[in-house]
């Protein structure tokens, strides 16, 4: 099976401590978030959050969260595969550092 | 504000922190202080308050030596001038180890036998 | 299922030490509990991406100090590790390890503050660890909780006046700013240089007052009359603590002396 791109784009962070939704959908796929952190500089702190549901009647809850700080030596970052069979919500939030950072991203489906 | 949480039966300090507790567990009471107590104070279960921490008591190892029976016996026939010189030599040797806490051993520790 | 060796090909990079008689880069911390404001370079540019950092501080005088490690070019330093507590007696070496990512080409520097009015130079060595493909242990950022820049120490913990009985939970932080996946608990002895040989046990707890839950409990450490320092000076553990958590410490000691029994604690949460 081929890897497909469910959604992609460039998210510009214009304010700190503000959540930006990259994608919220019910594709029912195993998703991987790929995000380019090349624009991060020292003092920047970025939080990446993926929420899912276990059962169809649930509310979304945190499944994975990763925090990246300062310049990144390996800027192309991939999340772990998340089997989001019901719904997924993928967000980023910059909590420290400068603003107007642009983050290129793609939400990949492995199945 | 600072909050103390005290076991009612024993006056033991169970917890302390910056946030009050709305529903206290059974057997615990909350005391509110205006600010976190300084390091110079300590909790006293008898009064359920913070009281001044007692100042450390220092003992003088020079006095320990002078009270030693062998030392007394060896120096009892020395004149005042020689006793003063011996005292100065001991102070030189003791250096920063001259003063000890009450529960610290009299012999200076450290070094390899 | 086959195994994928995520931790293969480890290497380390030793920084700040050169030559057989060198034991670290000398730097002079600020006096009387104030940072010097002068960053001393440890390395101009790291050779490879790293997934862990070991900071080694040595000193030859009796004092308390708080040490910062920064990244970034001269004049653009940003603090990476803040207020690493150092409680020293005569000749002390303290080691801190954090599993965080540091990219290749990073300039690392050091600064600090010291409780002494005229501190002498301290030394700093840094060792970076680089793991193989997809180093699973590398985290992003270290937050410091409980440091006290007013006396170059930490949060005072009193094990109480009854020997071998926990003295009660003392809050170190009311609400953590980020989730914590690795925590380092460090100790200082508040400039008390007349210690006796005594055992301690320490609990780290999470939760509101009167509802603290022990997440790491009854860890034994000692203080020595010979060295006057706590051994070990700090210890690190993998944990899973959500952001917004209250962290507190409970402690017991064999020592009942009202001054000598006291310790300082600083927590370093890695997210």
C-alpha cells in the first residue's frame, strides 16, 4: 500500500501559547505527522499534540505529545504512527521564543 | 500565603504548600500563614507554629585537647610562655577544624591511616 | 517481531578538557549570590548531534553555587540548563546528566553564581552522548523547579526533629509548566560544613497537599563527616508527570540537629 497525504500545509505561528489545529478528521487511518522544524531558533519551544478517541462515543484525549526546544539538528521530525481509527486532532503550540515561525507539515496515512 | 496541614491527634506536620485544600482528609487541619516561613524558623509540634531555629552550638577542639588527661599531664610543668607557644602550634594544626558541632566527633576526621 | 537497534553506535564527545593536566574549563562565578553575567565558552561548535549531556562541575572551596549552561553564539547565549545546584566542600565534583537533544555545531558556555563574597574559579567539563538512528531517549527541554537564587541554593527541606521519621511534605513547585518525562532530584547542604555521618531517605510526591502520592520513594542517600556533602549529589529517573502538577518532597534523617539535618532540594524536569 502507498503512503498517502491526508493533509498538508504551512502553519505560521503568530502568537505564543496559542494552539493551531493542523488537522481534525475522521479518516480512520494510521497517521504520522511529519513537520519541518528548520525555522526554530534558540529559545523557541514548540509543543506538538495528537489527540484520538478510543471508542466512538468518547471525547478526544491526548495520545502523544512531544516538545522540541531551540535549534534542531534533525529538523524533519516524524511522529510515531498513531492508529487513529475513529478521529484525530493534530495541533501545534509555541510556548516560548519568537513568533511568525512558519512550520511546513504533512499528515501521512500509512494504510 | 502559605498553608500548613497538621495531623490533629499528634500535631505532626503532614504537608505544607502554597495552595489551600477545600476538602481536608479526616483528622487533618489547615493553618494559614501570611507567607512561607523563613529558613531560620522551624515547625514546633508543641505550639503548632514556626519558632526560631536554635542556633548551632559550637565546641572548641582546643578546649577538648586541653581537657585531655594525657595533655594535662604532659603540660602541667610548662611555664606560661611555653604553654602559649604550644597552644599556638595546636591552633595552627587544627586550622578550620578548630570548632565542631556538639554531635560531631572530637577527633578530626579525614585522611588515610 | 524483529528488533530495531535504536540505541546502536553510541559515541561521546568530551568538551572543556584538553591535555593531560587539564581537568575542565575554568570559569569564575558571580559573587554573593549574583550571576557574573560573563559566559565562558566550553566549545565553539559541537561536532555531532547529541541526545544526552553530562555536565561536570568541580570546585575547591566551601560554598553553594548555582550553575547555568547556555547554547548560542557569543552575545546571544540562551540558557539550556538553569541553576544546577552545586554544594561543595574543599574539593568536590558534581555530575548532572540530562537526556536532551543538542544539535551539531552548537556553542556551549557556562556561567554561575556563588554564595561566597570572593569566589575562586570553578571548573566545567561537558560530555555529549550521541546515539544511533532515532535515539528514543532524547527529550527537548529542562525546567528548573525550586532553585533559590537568593542564597545560591534550593528549597529547604526539614526532615523534622524526630530521627527516622518523615518530616512532612514540603512543596517544591505548585504547578509544573510542562509535562516531565525524566526528572533529576539534586541536593545541597546549605553551606553547613560540619556534617556527621548520617543516613537519609527521600520521597518525591505529586499531588495536592494532604493528597501527595509517592512517585519515587524511600531513596537512601548519605552525608559524610569526612566530605560534608550529600552522596549522591543528584539522581535522575524516567517518570511521567503531567504539566500543572504540584511536586513536593518528604524526607527523614538520622540527624536531629536543628541546622545540620536541613537539606536543599532542586528538581529538574525534562520534557
